[in-house]
């Protein structure tokens, strides 16, 4: 009998039944976590539709479609002539193919199983699907960390908690909602899996696990540029361990296997190619690799020589090696054998660097430093459980704990530098938070201990003890209830954040009708689809680079610049065309071969992310290349204000961007004064009606004026400049209007005479 | 709490250190040389220590066939790597990926073999050897793929 | 296409052609009343003809022509006559291969020979698409669109016509462009809903003249270049799934300048009849109940959230107003319960469906009608109300297909109008119970195989990799090996 009552009336359960039960419980927990993870990412699909979000995912989606429709080799050799006109982009060699290959493999697999699911749905659902895997790998990671510690030996609580936390933590969800088909969607899963196998291989000193680590590292390299984080985390871990005097052959085995295999594998990715041996991002991993060779060599001497001898030997040895290494580094950088320190690298250390030197990096909102509030917003109360979890790791300084500590420190720093790197911090916060909560549960919610005490109490009953026990119980209860409250609150907060902040596709905007019912503002797709339907297939559309991927993905038209900001000069050229006056802009646009110009204008709707608000970045970027022609200062009034009404500076009023935004804006308001609802400025009706545009013709404006599309007019047959013609027409129009007015005045007289 | 910390560390290190030294200690328990180093010069001291190490190494080699095999292989790999590197410097690095895969094969195989060497006196070297083969296959699969890729 | 049409019309206009084959004048059109209905975006013509046999022998064959450039656009050319018991009967005129520069000839066989001196009355009816041209081609957004229609002035027969009238229905004002050039005068009468022209004289046979007129029509000329109409038959779920992919163009007047949203909004063009398409209406087929929650309306960039449906029609609003010359591609679809369409007899099924769910007032240039029968079905027979080319039969690999895939039967139609939506297609196919059960059995087998494979793999996993999984067993062996080695040494 598996379950029975013994003589004393206690319930006895067979061990195998208990094991099965345990497995069942854990499986059901895993399934519920998966449901929670997927479910909380589906807000946008339910509220809107199964659609690709934001900007970069549109490129990934387009690339995936290319991969699915062509062969893998064609994909790797893909030269895209529909972007960066007229330069084109060697797309196959400048992307991380991991994401696309993943979805293509899934798609093919499903096809083989005769489930021809639309590739769009696969790409939309990829991030939620991988989030469940992230929960699993975080569970394994935490379990690996905790299982070796004294406090949590054979205790799965922290592991399960960490899986639960990561499943719904907003910091991670922000990049993995359904439709957010970005590299990060699978990269975090791979990050945690790589780390899991890494600490496992360090623990066991196993070549096998180190090889698996390098395989996942390879997958990570193929998927996200952030693989550099792993490339530096692992050597740092080893380095710290060596400094702590913890060197043993396990470190050597795992690290060298990982490094040798991982580096060679990462070089298989065309975009990475030789950077592991040339770029400075990888120098630390190489350095530690060399160091380990020396250390194992030295370690051999250590076993042979006396401590004193060894010490002197080491000093001599170390000096030589260090100086040699430094000299090599300096020379290599000087001769250009290894890449110079890149801008993004500097901006990691000096948050102000980008703003001053590379406006194009600074112009991206996700590259801004993180505000304090967003730590709480993205991690909720885990953020204050986090330090305690790190402290617990200090208490239990195993190799794995040291890894967690290093990750925490690095992750916190990077998350503070760039808002997007909050993503890499989130997993470790979940792990540390789970350690904290796990500890609390262990102390205050240990039923076994309680039962034991109760048993003992039966035997010697003491009144005094009872009181202390009672107070003890109350304090325990208090803490437990608080903790449970916070857990509930965490879930509530996460769902709230996911639903309100991170589930907007940003292609489709939600709004409300006057009666309060939900409405959808679909201007972007309206305009992109208009482009797709009603322009020549080879027409070139000029827009600010933010919209490049979307135009490529939805409108299927050639763009000049896009979100793959590889050519700053080209972007500056587009910026210049937008920020100079019509005559000069026409010259630039004709040279570029522009057919259509697309601007985003939120003034009517109150959409603050429009081009006029990004205008300063266009000016700054083009000023970096053409300081004589574009000057940021001249777009501000004497008082230093950014004005767009009648008091705006002449540069502003003349600029193409300004004119494209407000062209015919006055007509909408008929005789009232038009108001720009984003910048809260009022243009007078007379002034607004005078805004004219000669080189461009309005061909489309979306329903809420969010997107306006202009066509560059044909050159005049008689060689006159378009601006001249426009001026002439306007002056004639003015005259005819006057004469018309005279006529209408005359008419009554005529009538009287008849 | 601080005391506890130290305890933890000690405990770990006590556990771990024997494992570290095992491969080298196996047959070298008595040979640690005790020298009076204060009088002799730096250079002499250094050469002496190298000498002692060499003697010990030869002893180790003589005692194990497995070590001899591994070390010969290591020497071969090292020479092969040096030759390739020299060729790269003298004869030019083009095509670079071919050089890299050749050189990478030497370095990669070298560190894997060293990893095998340090594990070869472990509890179960068969596991280590199996893993070594797995990793080597992986390495060479990657390298063969890399060799002919145009940069 | 356009240009050649114009050239053709011009040629017709200039040359008064008497090249009609001198067919024998057997008949005389005693009364010929022709109605051109311009209420839709295509031309509907109805000719009420009374003929008298003026020959000495009974005659049965009546010949009439259509201008050659129009004839590819002519569709559903039928003749109707009243039988003796008062019912209406259909006659189908056949094209005859007569070489002629301007006209294509049709041969109409009467149901019975008409004796000399007797009369016969019938109605000739057809539709001609692609005839309406905006005039002028480019207009400002707020202006009313004017349509120019080029047709022929007199009956295109070789028989003399005694009395002839031409009605242009469903318009109030007609401006003739070339009335003065016509040899036989017309008397113009303006009615409430139509304009009539009555010929003042006898019209001799083979008098071919063009007649061009304009009239205001501020409605779009909805033209569907291509329609892919897919019907998926599923016996298991008892559904008939419909999906239609449209490539649509408005052939109406183009904008003279670019599109101005401010004007569009201030003039509130969307809320009044206009030559831009702001909504497409699809009347539902009342006889079949469709599943309302299955209706979807998407285009190439995703869902379009602006469709509405009422009890009897689906109104879809395109993403943007479609002005003249603008295109819009979209997909709509919904489900029906299959048993409304299918009749079963043993293993044979007969499915009857509509060839179109017409968008109101539209012309279809090319229609690709595809019906996907379940995997393992076999097409036996089909029937259509008009002659088409043989269907192409292929296989389409789709959801949960295990072998060859769904049976895909594709018909290609050309030149349809929305009024033909009541025509149906009948398909007879064989679908055995075995074929029906084949799929789930197959799937079950594969799942079983997968589970078995998993089980076997798990077994293998334990035996092959003792290194990682079972340290304990391994270590014993290793110790033995170690001992051996030591003894060697």
C-alpha cells in the first residue's frame, strides 16, 4: 500500500508516491508559470491584433519573411537595395540572424507537421513563447546557485520564486510582449541559459558543460549584440575567483573550453566575424584566457617550489608578462590591429559622452540614462529585496554566489547607464529577490519547525513559554502577511504595468471616443498602406530614420535612412534636407533622388512623438556634418525658446520640416486660430494660412494628420525654380482675390441697374 | 556575521584545494625542496627553481604513460601553432579566416588537452575523455565550417 | 487599353462604315426601343424589339451586332421572350465568326420559325463594362464627376428599323457631344429619371454611328482588377470558409492636385455621395445563415478595424478614401455552416455556392474562383451558368493534411459585374468515409509514434551516456581501471 495509517494513527505515505506528487506539483507550477508568462504578454494581441510592434521588429519581421521565402545562403548574402538608397545595405552581413533563423526553423517545423502557421503569427508569439523558457532557465540557474549553499540546500523555494518573478517582471516584459519581435526577445532566455550552464560547468569543471555553454553562447552571439555582456561577465567571474585565490583546474577546464569553442563559434556569424580578436569589447576575455594559462603554469610551480621561492618566481614572471601585454596592447591599438574604442563603449562609461560626441546614439530614447523611478516601475519591490539577496550571496561565498554578486554589480551599473539595459538587470534582480523571499519563507514559514515545536510542547507545558511563543507567532504572522501582501502587490503591479505601459504596439494607438468607448488611431498604417498601394513600386520615400524600418516593412518602399543607423552622414543629409529652406532642400532632395517625403505631425491630435519634437536631433546631427549650413542656435528664439508660432525664428519658419508640418494646417480650423496641441502654441489664422510649400505637393495626409506625405514636384519645363513659380502664383492670386472682391462689390449695382 | 563568512570560505577552500593539487601531487609528496634563499642571488634562485621543476616534471613523465602521450600531443600542437603563427607573420595572413581556423585548431585543441591532462588523475578520467572527444568534435566541426568561409 | 479604345471609337466616329456584311434583309424592326441604364458603374442595355418577317419564307435566325471594341466587355448577353402561356423564356445568342472591321455579330435563334408577315417580340439584354470614362479625367476634389459614355446611335442590325427610341435611364441630365453629326435626327425628351431620344425617321440597316454623351454621376467607378475567391470545405467542422482577396481600383475622376486632407475634412466629403470610395457595401445572401463572429477584414498590413455589419449587409471602410486612380487591396472572409450548401448521397456530395458576393456597383475584371475540397476528395462534375474554360485541379497542402493535401479546384472567370452574384456554381464530388477517417487516424498514429520515440529515446539516453548521468556506476569501473594501471606501473 502506498498510503496507509500506522498503528498510532499517523498517515504514512510511500516515498515513491511522494516523489510523484512532488513532480506533479512542480510540473503544475511550471505550467501555471508558463500560462502567467504568456498571458501577461498578450494584452496587445487581445486589445489590438496580432501585429508587429515598434520599429526594429518590423525589420526583423521583414528579414524573417525574406529568410522564409529564400534560402539560408541567400539570406546571408542578402544585399538590400530598398534601404539606404542609393547605398543599399549588406543586410545579410550586418544583422544578428539568430532571431530570424529561430522563427524560420519553427515555421518550417510546423509546416512539416502540416500546420502551415502564418509567419506573422509565429513572429508575434515568439517572445511570449521564449519567456516561458526564460522562466525555466532562471529556475535552473537559481537552483544551481542555491543548491550548493548551506541555507538552501535541497530547497527549491528560491528557484521556483525566481521563475515566478521573471515570468511577469515588467523590466523583462517590456521587451517581450507579443509582437515585440526583437533580438532581446530570445536573447534574455539565452543569457540565462548560458549563465546556467556556465555556473554548472564551473561547479563541475566539466568540459561537456563548458561546451554546452559555448553552444548557447554561440546562439546568443547569433541573436543579440548584447552578447558582449556574457563575453565580459564570464572572464570577470574567473578573474575575481583567481584574485580570491580560488583557482583550481575546474576554472581552467570550463573557461578555456568555453573561450576556445565560444570564440571560434562566434566568429561564424558574419556580422561578428573577426571582432572577437580585434575589438576591445573582447579583450578582457582574451586576457583572462592568457592569464589562466599563466596561472595553471604557475600553479604547477606552486606545487613544486617552496612558498618563498614561488613568491619571488611569481613576481619576476608577473612583471615580465604584464609589461609585455601592455606594450602589445598599446601597439596593437596604435597600428589599428584592434578596433578603436567605439562610441557606444564610451557611452557605457560616461553617460554624457554620447550627448556631446554622437548625437545619433543620444537621440534614441532607450539610450538615455535610467531615471530612478523606472527601477521601481520595472522591478517593483524586488528592487529592495535585491540588495539583501546580494548580501545573502556574500554570506555564502561559493563560486556561484560570486557570479551572482558580479552579475548584480555589473547589471546595476549598466542599467543605470542606459534605460534599455534594465533588461539585463531584471533576471538577476529576480534571482536575488527570490533568495531574499526564500530566506524569509525559510525563517518565518517553516511548518516543519512549527510542527516539531508543537510536538515538544505537548510534553512539557509551560505558561511563560506560551506567551513568548504567542508573541513569536504574532511577529512571524505579521512578517509573513506583509510578505504575502507584497507578493500580491507585485503581481498586481506587474499586470498593471504590462497592461498600461508595455502593451502598446505604437503602430496602432489607442484612444477614446467622446462617449468613452475605445477607439483606435490607425494613421500610421493608413499612410503606409497608401504609399504601398498608390505609388510606383520603385519610388523612394524620405523620412526620418525612425520610420525607415516601418516604411520598409509596411509600405514596401525604398527608404534613404532607417533604424540601422550605420551611416551617420547619410542620416545627416536627410536631416539637412528637412532643416534647410526650400531652395536648398530641393537641391539635396534632387541629388538624393527623392520621390516622396513623409513626416509625422502630431499637432492636431496631440501626439508628442512627432517629427517636430525630434527636429532638434535632426538639426544637431546635420550640424555635425554641415556646421555652416545648419545651426542649432538659429532655431531657438532670442529668449532661447523652441517656438513654432509666429514668433518662431526665420530658420524655423523656412525649414522644410516646419512647412511640411503646418502646410494647410490653418484651413482645418477655418477662421479660428489653429492650435498645436503638442507644443501648446497658437498660430494666428492669417499666419497659418500663409504657410506655403512650393517644391512639394501634398499627396496624402492621414485621418488624424499624424502622417503627411508629400511628393517632390517635377522640375519646371522652362527651367524656372519651383519657389519662384510659387511666389509668382501667390502674388497673382493676391491680385485676383482683390479683384474678385471688387467684383462682388460691384454686383449689387448691376442688379439695381437691371 | 563576519566570522561566519570566513568560516564559509575556509570550508570551501579546504574542500577544494586537494582537488586542485591532486593531478600534480599524486606522486610528488616528498619532493618539495627547501632552500635557504636569502643568500643566493635572484637569478640563481630563479634558475634553481626552474631546475627543480624540470626534474619533477621528468619524474612525473616517467611514471605515467598517459602523461607522456598527452604531453607529446601538446608539444606537437604548440609547434604546429608556432609554425602557423610564424607563417602568418612572414607569409601574410591572407586568407585570414583560414589562418585563424588553423591557429584556432591548435590553441583550442591545446587548451582542451591541457584540460584533459589536469583531469586525467581525477576520479573517473573516462568521463573526462568522453567530454574531451565531444568538445574536440565540436571544435573541429566549427573550424572546418570556418576554414573556407570568405570574409 | 484605354488609348486603343479611344482610337477605335474615333475610327468608328469618323468612318461611316457600311462594311456590314450584306446579310439578307429578312426582318424589319417594326419597333425598337433601346434603354441604356447608366445608374451603375457599368452599362446595362435593354432592347425591346418587335420584328416582322418581310421575307417570303419563314425565318428563325436574327442577327445583331455589337461594336468590336465593346464586345470583350459585353457580358451576360441574353434574349428573353414571352411564351404563349405568359412565362418568360431565355434565349442565348451565340457569337458568330464573321470577319468585320467594326462589329462582332451575334446570332439569335428564335424558338420557332416566324411565318412571313408575322411578328415576334423579344427583349435583348446585356451589360457592358469599362465604358464609362470620367470627363474631364482630372477634377478638383469638391467638384462633381461627369461621366462620358460612348455608345452607338442606331440599332446594329442589317435590318431596317421603322421606329426607334433610345432612353438613357437613371440620369436627369444628358449632354450630347455629337448629336449634330448624326444623319437621322433625334428628338430629345427629358423625363424625371431618364432622357429619351426618339428617331425622327426610318433607320436603314447597317447605319453605324457613334453616339457620345456626358452626364453627371458623383459616384465612384469601382473596378476590381482581381478577385481571389477561396472556399474551404470542411466536413469535420461542418463549415464552409470563405476568403476573398480583392485588388480594387477606382476608375473615377482623378484629383487634379494632390489630396488635401483639410479640404476633405472641411467639406465633409466622407458623408456625402462622392466619386471617392469611402465605403464598400456587400449585401449578404439571405438564404444562407453566416456566422457573424467569423467576419474579418484585413489588408496587407493587418486588421482594418472599420468594418461594420448589419443584418443584411457588410459595410467595409477602406483605410483611406479611394479617389480616382487609387488602388486598395484587401481581404475579407467569414464562415458558413456547411450543411446549408451540401447535399449528400452516400459518398457523393453536391455543393452549390454563389460565384460572387458582389460588392455593390462594381465590375470584376478577373475572378479566380477556388474551392478547396477536403483531402482525399475526388471531383466528379461541375456546372456553371455560363461557359468557362476547364478548371485547373491541383493539390494544396494545408492544415493537418497528411498526404497529398486539399483538392484545389480553380475556375477562372472574366468580366463579371456585381449583379451576377446570384449565379451559382454546382460541384459534385466524391468523399468517402475512409478518406474522412484517414486524417485523424494518421494524426493519431504520428502522435503515438512521437510518444513512442520519446520513450525509446529516453531509454537510449540512459544507456549511452553513463558519463553524465550515472556517476556512481561509472566510478566503480574507473576504480578498477585505476587499479589496473597502478599494477602496471
